[in-house]
């Protein structure tokens, strides 16, 4: 089947917003342009004007045995309770077919399309299926950028700083970070930088 790529005003708007969102970071700006081209090609066969592009930087810890072979899924939520679910994050991977994701010290990059939700992305549910020869995974942080047609670029960083494992405390394969209750105060202060949930030294996740 032969696909043709149609560049619409909505698609051009997404490219403009993704580039302008990180104008002060030249390396990320060029990477986002590549990400958008991939997303546009994958969407060429249909109308996705009601969808947004989500880009995620996922940092695996550098401690011993931090990497995992398990399948990782996640859900992202907004202050209004809407969410987008990615059942297999690796399916959004941009690191190449031979890349080994979620290995110790890795900074892996993912991008894909999903239903548009509100800004900012303030809730994260991160889950490992516990499969593979080494199931335990230590996640340092996840940085999320989202944008779409007629939608401002939104950035959030979730400092996870926790094991997803059954043999290491807190003995859970799921972690939840919810900063939505902090958003009202953040918005009243008119803070325009990225929204932060948790901190570098750890966060009381559930």
C-alpha cells in the first residue's frame, strides 16, 4: 500500500510549536523536528487533527541492576481528569530497532500521537509488567512534552526516583505521581517554565 503525506495547516502548526517550545535548547529543537516528521509520516493515511504529539525522555538510574527487560506502560493525566494511555512505551521508541531500552544509565527518547488532554500534564501512572530475566527497574525521571493543533506547548518533568520491582522496596510494579493539586498555585503565580512534580532527591509516590 502506497501512502502519501499531506501537509495540512494543523500539521504545520504542530511543527512550529514544537520548535518554538525549546527555542533556547538547540539540540532538542532539531530533535523535535525529526520527531514531528516521523509522527506526520505515521499519520499520513488518516485525519488526526484531534490528536496531540507526546514526546518523553525517560532516564534509567545508574545504580547497580537499575535496567530492566520488562514491558513498561504509562498513563498521563491533566487537572480535569482526562488521560492518555500508552500500553507499551517501547512502541513509541525513537532510538532505533537494535537499541536496548531501559538499560542502566540510559536516557531513552519516545514519541507518539494520542488524544489531546489539558495542560499541564500533571499526573503519571508508570507500570512494569514484571517480565523478562531481570524485571526490576529504577527510574530516575520522565520528562514529557505535549503539543497539538491550536494548543500551546506544555512541559512537565516527573522525578520518579523509585524502583519498580517485587524484590526491592517499596515492592511495587506501579508508581503514581500526582501534582495536579499543585497546579492552581502554580498557575496563579503565572510561572511559565516547565511544571515539576517531585524533586531530585525523591518524591513521596504511591
